[in-house]
C-alpha cells in the first residue's frame, strides 16, 4: 500500500499555534487595521476625519511658526549650543557617545545633550541647523510637522483600540491636536523632544495592539525598536511598558502570566536604565533636595498636579510657562485638599472596574504616563508644566470619548444635541489653543504672561523678561526687572550675571564687578561668569586677572568658544602673537567657518613672521567671504612680505574696489609693492 504523500504546510500554518485560551484572548483584541479598511484610501471616512483633525491642528499652530526663539532653554538647546551650531559628524556623534557629560554639574551651553540624555532629539536639532540655518522658523515648522503626524497616529491608535470607532478616534485626535495644554510641547523649540518621543511612543502602541491581535513576535520586536527610538528622544518614554500592561489588562490577558511578564522584561530594563541615566544627570542641578519639603508636602504637590491637569483639560485657563510652588508657611487650600480629591478619583476608577475596563485603562494610562512628573521628587522650579500632559491626555480623552459614545447609544433621541454640544466644546478648546500660541511670540510675551498671572512670585520670570529688555537695548526696564528678581530671590546667580552685563555695557565697571563676583560666589562652576569677569578685567587693563578668569572658563568648558576668542584678543593686546594665534585657533576648532577670526589669526601669524600660515588663513577667509575688502588688503601685506608683487597689487586693487579706505598705510603698501622687482 502506497504511503500517503505529505506536503509542507502553508506559511500561515507554520506559525506558532495558539492555545484555545490565547485564541479567545486574541479574538477579543482583533480589530480592523485602519490602514487596510475597504475601498481606496481617499474614499474612506477615516481619511477625511484624519484630514480634518490635522488641518484644525495646523490652523492652531500657523502663528507660532513665524515666531522666534525664546530665552527659556532655547539657548542651551540651539542658539548657544556649540555642537548644534557646528553640526559636524564628530559633534553629532558626541550627542550619542560623550558620556563624560552625563552627570556634569557645569552650567554651560555646550554640554552635549543640554543636561540630559536625549541624543536623537539633539541630533534632529543639529540636522535642522545644518540644512536650514540658525533660524527659529524651520525648527518650529518641524515641531508642527511632527505634531501633525502624532495627531494621525493618535487617531489610528484609538480607532484600532476601539475596533473601528471613527467618532471616538476623531474626538481624541482633534482635541489632542488643538488643546491649549499642548501648545507648550509644540510651539517651544526646545520641546522637540516631546513631539519626537511621542511619535515613536504612539506608533509602538499601535504595533503592540497588532501583536495582541495575532501574537506575531515581529510586531513586539518592531514595538521594541520604536521604544528605543522614543527613549533616545526623551527618557519619559520609559513609561511605555506600563501602558503595554494596561493594554493587556483591557484585553483581559492574565497580568501575572509568566509569558506576559517575560515579554515586557526587556522594555522594563531599558526603561530603568534610561531613568537611572536621567537621575544621574539631573541630581546635581534639576532635582531638589529631598529634605527641603516634607513627605506630606510632596504628597500635596503630586496630588495637586494630578488634579489640576484634569481640571485644565476641561477649563484651560490661567495657563503659564511656570506654576510656582506654594509658600510652605501658607499653603493654599487647593493643595491641601488635592490629595483627597485625587484619592476619590482613583477610588471611583477602581469602583468602575466592576462594570467596565475603559475607565481604569484611561485613568491608568493618564497616571502611568504622568507619574514621573508629579513632583513627589521635585524636579525644576515649577510645580506643574503644561507639556507633561502631551501624551497623558490620550488616556483621559479616551474615557471621555467612550463616555460620549455610550451616551449616544443610550439616548439616541439626543444624538444631534450631543454632537452639537461636543462639537462646540471642541471648537472652544481649539480656539483657546490658538489664543495660547500667541504667548510664544517672544520672550516678552512669554514672561509677561507669567508675571501677570503670578505677580511678585516667580523671580525667574522677572529675570527672563529683563533679559529680553537687555537684549533689545532697553537697559532701564531691564534693570527694574533684574532688581525685582533679586528682591524675590537673592540666591539666583544668573540674575546677578545679567545685571552685571547691563553695568558692563554702560561702562559702569565699579557696579558690574561686584555682580560678577556675586554670581561666581553663588555658583563657581559656570564658564560664562568667569569669561564675563575676565572681559571686565581686560577692559581695565588687568590682563593677568583677565587671562586667569578666561582660562578658568575654558577649563570648566572646553567648548566655550567666546573665552577662546577673548583670550586671543588679550594676548594680541599684550603683544604675544604666539598665544593669540593659538587661542584663535581653538575658537576655529569649534567654529571652523568664522572667517573674521581667521583674519585675526592671520594678523598674528604676520606679526610672528609666519607668512605662509598667514597666507593660508587669509585664503580660507576669502574663500568663505569673497566680498570682504579688508581680507584682500591683509593678504596684500602678506604677498608683499613674500615678494609676490603681482598677487599683492591684484589683492590691494580688489580690496579698494570692495570699499577698503585708501589711507596712508594702504598708499604706502601700493608703493612698496610697485617697488618690488
């Protein structure tokens, strides 16, 4: 009898077989893929809804795209970060590998990752700088583009989560994209990290839903890759494993099952590593002394944030960049009752688990994604921040969306009224978001908003507004704000440095020096302070003291370019061309395209008699700035010293044609060149 012929199974049959229990769980999770619903993509209803949500979000954020940088962290991240301003391959690699910066307590603007470890964010800022220049518009535009992509991903996630419910998905995506509490994350250049980490975070959630639907390990692997990218964008992404567990709970997977735990273990370990790195970096500067506030006060701060973020979702008013901590001697009642209200909300959530899982999932999502920022461990000087709601509001909006959907199904006669009321609220929230973007126009609008909301409470807001006045030449108003800031907080080193800069600009050295000294006394590891005091000493002719301070600055921060330039000027004034050329060279190491410093270095080479080096520097400078007559004139002097008659005459004639003043020195140079054989 012939043996029955066997054949290999199909690709689908060769997949790992699911147990009966796993099949039932997968069936509960299975949802239509929003990208594969029937009909051409442009005819699908979800395509139109996504487009509406994205267009509404774009309309909210069109104004701030034309605004400039602000003086809140934008200098540290972009405008004064030497590695972003000089985005060479070596500098970009340092964002990823320069671990010596981790945990540094030196407050300078060249720390590789701006006092954090988010190399993908810093790389994206550097690449924006490289391809589009040091203007705010491209940075803001990219933030908005990333935000619009997030709106789309949030829609797709919610649609998949809700098994194809377009209305819930539209509600969540629309409010996510237009809400006033999210403006800080999008309109602020520094918060590139928020919109970037969320992109990978939500995408990973979509892939995890696909994994729950069919248990194919490739989707878990893809989610893991996106998780890593999200962590490299902002360590807050470490909360993603908790969200995965919440998705397991919602889809009735046994949370204590060995497989469920093991598949999350790599995510948990990676998240803990990044949290440890973040703590190591920030413990010296951003994280407050744990003994400063009592345990109960910290519980109040955490409860206040938990409660107020929910309140401001519904009533987005009195939004500011800084929410001050209360005076511990007179804590407002809202802080005292906040922990109890928070407990009631949590108790209500637990009670709801008897009938539904969506409330527990949504509130759990909210709590998990915001827990690290609830200020039980104080980080920074603000008790809450709008940007912390960027991803956490997804959980709250899901609960509201499901509630509206339930209400419509229970009360079909009120369907149109519910639609109308919900649409009106969504438009009101969107308008509030549009209004909030106006605050980010410049430093004045940003900090004046804080001062109007919390007058005489936040010293830093007066300092920052004063810096705006100073940068715009209004020294009188700047001094008023700096003095107010000092009256509120006499331990802020930065305000003394800024006031010293005002006095320095007014040639009031006898007032500037005590302020610089006070800034250094309060914080002796800031390169900028030593460089500023060194410049003052140099102007007074005290070059030894000036050089001592400037060398201290570059010792603290080897990337602090301004100190190298000032050292070069000091040594040049002291007739020490060797040292002057060396320090100008150090500046050019950081900014190799600065043709003005190349010209200055060439003059020092001329004084040293090293004409070939001078010629090389001037050739490079002219290559970068071919319309600078001064450079041609200086090169003509070098050609004269080298005996190059024709090249020298050609250069001096070119210099004169470009506007170089034909004074006695130039006239003598022409005569000397003509006298050459």
